[in-house]
C-alpha cells in the first residue's frame, strides 16, 4: 500500500503545472524531467489543454496504530462502490497530492497496472523522471534501490527474479534437491538449455517414450511453449537437437495430471512478502 509523504511537496520538489499552462513557463530541464507519459490522461499533464475528469484519491485508515492512511486501489466504478461499502473510514480527496508512478514493465501493451494506478489518482510520468512514488518494472537494479527515497516503492524485492524466471527457479530447486533430497522434489525433472543439453539427452535415453515440455526462460501467458512427442521417433529426435541449442527450460510433461471435470487447471497461491532479512 502507498502512504502519502509526510510533507508535500518537499522542499525543492517540482510539480506539473495546472491544465493549460504553457510549456514556455518551465525550464527545459524541468520539462523533460517530469514529462507525462504518452499513455497517461492526468488532469495536470504538462502542456495539456483538454478538460479531464478530476483526480479522486481514496484513503483508508491503516490497520496498524500510528501509521498514515493508505491509498485505495480498485478495478473500476462498480468495484469502488463495493470496496467503499466494505471498508470503514474511507475518505475521498479530489485533486489530492501529486503522487506519480512509472510503468516500465516488459509488456507495455498490458494496461492493467497503469489504468489501476490512474484510477487511484496517481499520475504516470516517464521513466526518466525521478519524482515517482511507485515504480513498476520488470527488474529492479541495485542502483535504483540505492537511489530510492524513503517514500518510494517498487514492485520487486531484489533477487525476486530467482523465483520468477523459470531457468533460475529450476537451478535453485536442483541445488536444494542435491542438498536436502526428496523433501525438495516439488517439480518435475527439468533442465536449463543449452547448459544442461547433455544431461537432458541422458534422461531421454533412460525413458525414450516420455513427453517433455519446452518453455522460454522468461516467457508468460503460454507463449512459445512446445510439447515434445516421444523421442523414439525421427521427428522427435530432430526437435530435441534443435531445442538443445536454444535458450530455454525443458521439463518432464505430466501425462496424467489431476483434472477437474475432465479439464486441466492452474492453482495459484499468492503470498504477500513484506520484507526480507537479510
């Protein structure tokens, strides 16, 4: 959750001008510094003359004593009504503090994140701007973390790619299996390619009729996934040779998965990690 800064604006902070303000009123450096992202529709967009609906921010009292209120996010008009009815003490603030966000995700065409932030009253700015309150990105660098202020939030803990990337996750599971045995047998046998191409070939030789599934290391949404036919066929052997030289991961395909009403399904468990130590 996002909390407002204790003092806004901070000394020396630059805020966008009101609607209709001429660009010439700003210095060149500041124009570039807080230029609104092209997909955003904030009321205070630099140089904007269009009339936009007022920004409405909704604040919810913190569940913890002595902490400031937190910003409420929602998916749309109907969800707003449901959330405000279910929560007590929700306060609306029209044209509240100028809290900005940067969206630098790997798939810019997916607008769910930016639309949710804009509905909550945040203003989207370009990645070059450092006045953001929230940074949503595919990878957080050490330099970004070192340069952050106390009020700034990012969507990743450092090192979280070891859980999110398939190649790094398979490597981590393999290390834990060698160290602790079957207690970490939590996933089908898998290999990182092309690094583990020989080990994969040995596994194929042991069970030539087994099915395998190949995926890109950092893919999503089921794209570019390939299920490999039994390797006893010439076509299967040729495909193995091709994929052995391609960057990705390959795992044993579960031929008899648990079904619901005859259909495969995903069971996803979301865990909120509030901090790491160290």
